[in-house]
């Protein structure tokens, strides 16, 4: 698990989903199949965003905002 407080573009998608479950709706909102995908343990957030044609900085910002809700 990550020692970072919020997701970064370099994080592997599976790690983000496990560390910050509050990010799951962000992936779903963007119609990304990352939740449960066999590539999630191998693909970074930046790679996944690029695959779906998303701007990496904006997508990461959404993930970070969602991650802040973890534990509230």
C-alpha cells in the first residue's frame, strides 16, 4: 500500500482502488472499466487516463479530491 496521502499519476490503478475506495466512483463516472479490470495491477493512473482520452492532471485532481473523503 502507498505511503502517499493522495493518488498520483505514477500510482498503479489497483493500488489506488484498494488504498482509496472513495475513488471508485471517479473511474465509473468516466466510464472506465478499471474497477475489476485485469490490467489494473499493472497500469498507472496516467496510462489509464491516456487510454480513455482523459487529461491526466484533471483526472488525478478528481482522484485526489475523492481520496480526501476517505475516512471521513
